[in-house]
C-alpha cells in the first residue's frame, strides 16, 4: 500500500507550507513561535510515533489561538518516505539543504524519526550532519529507534539515553559504554531520546507544558481522550496497568533492577535488600500482578533479550548465551527452545 500525502507542515490555520523553506517559518520580531522542528523521516518510520508527537503540538496551536510550534518534514534525499505501514509521506525537502537554517536560527531543533531496520540507515553523510549540528548546539530529538543513529555518530558517549525496548539489548551490545535507561524519554543536554510510539505523546506534552500553562496541557488531553500523560522516567518494561500506585512503583524498581543485571543476575535476596522488601513480599507482587515467580520472570527476561540479540546482531549464539547470563550454551539452547519452540541456532539460520 502506497498512499502519498501532502507535506505535513502547518501553521496555526493548518495551511500547508509546501514549497517553503523552514527558514521562512522561523521566529521574527512579531512572531509568537517558540519552537520549530525539522523532522527527518527515515524509511520504515512509525506513523503512530510521528502522529503522537505532532498532534499535541498542533492542538496546542489550535486551542491556544497562538502559533506556538511549527514543523516541516524532510528526508535524506528530498523524496517521499515510506512508513512501516507502507504509506508514504511527501516531504518539503532535503534535510542536508536546510543545515544553514538549522544552525543559524534560534528556537530550532532537528527531530529524527526512525523505525525498523535503523541499523541499516546510517551513512557517513548522516553521521557528519548529526555531529555538525550537535557541535552547533542544535537540540536533537531521537524518536523510536533513532537513538541508534546518534550512538553510531558517537554523540551519546557519556550521555544517558533510551530507545524502544525492542532495540535496547542490541544497542547495549553494539555500542559499549552507553548509559541506557528503561524510560519513556530522557533529556541529556541538547539531546533528547524517546522510546517512540505512545511515549512520543508524553514527550510532546512535556514540551507543551514547558511553554504553556498547565490548563492547556489538560485541554489537549481532554481533546485526545487521554486521561493523563506520563513522566519521562516511567519504565517501558512495566505493564500499563501497573504504572500508577504504590505496587506498580515497587514492581517497577524490581523489574528495572532485573533488566540492568541480566548478564550477572541478582539473587532474590539481593533484590529484596535493594528495594527494602522481603523475599515473600516480592514473590506476592509477582504472583498477583504478573502471574509468575521472580525466578521464572528473570528467565523470561533473559530469553527475550537473547532473541533480540539473535535477530538484530551478528553475535554468536555462545556469546549471546554469556551476555544473557546463562552458564552454558547447551542450557541456553534448551531453555530457548522450551520458551520459543525453536532452537536459537535455527532462528539465527533463518
């Protein structure tokens, strides 16, 4: 399916800005714009992620009666970009051609939206572009899997970041030394990384909240039938129904500890001491909310991570077994087949 759309560039009245450079849309002395985005779409991007980011900004403009945010879609070559669903979006131009406008105009950020196959999207031209705008102190927003591109451009050394959970293990094993958080979005200096999908909505709401009264944020939530927005530090790994309440917070801490210690798993006693709960209290949390035991859940985490590494990296099966905390390759293969119904070597061959 390939449905072409008009360029998604809007002012307050939602009039298309096709054919106009974003530099002509940046703030002037009489303009109330506070943020402008060059949105770089990579093939396979998530339309849900893009819409979750842009719709709240559009509504902020509409409901406030002010032109608070502006944006323009770009691509690597100036041509339309196909999303993961197969629908193509037209863009207003080539992102590289806008570099001068991006680096010289204030209130401007580059937002990179990527999806599946991001590890194959990096090029020397894109890496150089990202490094140059970073040196120029231009804010960079990485949505979904776009964090991978920033890591590949060496922009995340020493910085905290996040990425969609499906890429977290591969990012960790491919780029050593990264400080990867199990979070919806992370702001570190001029770089903001976001897990994408609905987490982009939470990031957009934070942006609106930074520039507007909280009442406008509530109005946007009401318009979108969203009862709340989440803090960026909220864990991706926690089940949606447990995000709020004391039990969810306790379980979130435990799951994050497990996720950060897969190669050398923590004992239940060590986890209990870390979260100030008894072993039995932890067991009850898992039984009630996850219908499993801490031991079984830890095994599931390790196997899921192993599958991600098999599918998304070229690590050997033995190395993956070690990286996921298994004592032997044979036990890993046996556990993997019991859980997924296929041997890791067969999955790798496919």
